[in-house]
């Protein structure tokens, strides 16, 4: 799941450290794809500092949500359907339609949460801004993150840009997908293909919108256990 979908499960929490923790694994990976952190394997390192405990709680919630989501029938069914729509668009490119369908589904879920007023994007960013920077630095140090300056630079830009607000429009989602592809493949989608992708996402959204909350309810029930 993407940032706002993860936030959905802790949108009502009063602890900004938990909110940060729910998206921290993806923030770390976006800042440095070489970073592999496993705080859940050494939980004792974070005990005694409520902020670090909140970050760890959110981190573990992130892992649990992604594990359920990626192994769900919903994920398999929806990515298969979206892949069929995307495949003709990228047929003569090196872009893998299965990859685009995976990320496209996740961004569309964020888009629908915004559109249905189920998450408040500015509130999400307010939570991230409210996290104690010293506690976050201590948490990352205990995790063994070597280059914290790189991470904090990325985080500052992520918060100040409020990029997730752009997910309100489908054509911005197509643009975001193309940017992600640029990190993996030298060949990107041209303007016509981007327009076709936006149309495909719109077509798929009409179906997804009917039952997209089912996966959120399923995951919520699993997290109670």
C-alpha cells in the first residue's frame, strides 16, 4: 500500500510518532533503496522512549498491513484486471505491465481515499511535522541507518512539497507512475501513452470505486487480532 492507505489505519491516533512509523519503511526506501532496516528484530533497543516506541509500533503496523494486502485475493484480482488494461499501452516498451498495475492500484487507493474524504492529507503532513526530530534520529540510529543526512534531506522535501495532494487528479497519478518507471528503465512513456494510461486508470477506477473499501475493512479486522 502507498502512504495515505497506510495512514488510513492510524488516521485517528493522537501520536504523531505512530503515524510516522506507519510510513517510515517507505520513506527510508525512497530516500535510499539500499537501506534495509529491521527494527522489529531488536525491539529492546527502543524501550524506554515513548516516541521511539510509537515509531516502532507504526513500523510493525506497516509490515502487517503490507503482508495482508499483498497476499489478499483483492490484490490479485485487481492487479490482474488493471494489468489487462495497461498491457496494450506498454506493449512496445520495456515497462512491465504487472509492475505498473501493482503500483497503479496502490496510488488509485490513495486517490479514492482523498476523493471520498476518508483521509485528510494536510493532517497527515502535520503529523509528520510534529514528530520529535531527536527521537526520530535516535530511532534510525538504533536501526543502524548509516546515512541519516540523506534521509532527513528527503523527508524535509517530502513534507514541504506535499506531493500527495497531487493524487487528487488521475493525470498526476499517470505522471507519478511514469516517474517511478524512470528509476527502473531507461525508456519512459510518451505523451500519447500517458494519456492512454490516464484513460485506463479512469476506466478501472469506475469498477474499483464500488468495492475498494472492502480491503481496508478486511485489514482492519486482521489488525484487531
